[in-house]
C-alpha cells in the first residue's frame, strides 16, 4: 500500500505584471490575500508547466482588460503571510515581470476590486494603501531614480 509523503510547507511561486503605459503603471486593488484591499500589480500563482512570462500575461488578462508584451524579469520579492500567533503560514516568492502596454483599458476582473493607471506622483504610501515596494518597483519600471535609499 502506497501512502502519500507528508506535506511539507514550501514557498509558492507567483508573478506580478509591472505594466508600463507612457508615464504610468497599472495597479489593481486586490480582492484576495495576500494584501487583500491594497493596491498592487496584477499577478498570481504560476501554474505547473507555465513560464514566468506566460503566467504574467495570463494573470494580467484575468485581472484586467489589458494586453501587454513581456520584456524582462525585474526583481523578486518575498511576501510572508502570518497566522494569528505570528508564525509564517504562507511564503510567496513573487517574480516581477516588466511589461509594455499594447492595448486595452484598466477594467477590474477576476481577483481585482478595481484597476487603474497611476503616475509616480500618485504612488505615495502615506495616502495610497499599497502592497510593499509597489512605489519602488514602479520607479524602476519607469526609469525614475529611487528616492528610498
């Protein structure tokens, strides 16, 4: 009789699509964890056998009505979801993929409550509830100097 191996907590691979359109980036207000209710880049889990680029474009299509082309992996981020006692419940490894807008407008779909284009000036963490480092990644995507260091 075969038994399944014990389950081991492993990081979850996911993507975020950092879509640039002229001087703006596309953000969605997330409906689901991690970061439910916060503004962030469209994204989600990478499916088995799916490339990072394909996952970014699929998630973008599911969460918005925007079409884009992928250009490059920008960076990776670690996102930790904690349980009620403060222990790590889930660990996401997010791969940020730079994308260039091709067509479509920002219309929230699937896992997004809202979708909108933002200039860098609007990405102020003190006034816009955002996921960690959204403003930093947006600056990098738009070629602006990073003022956080």
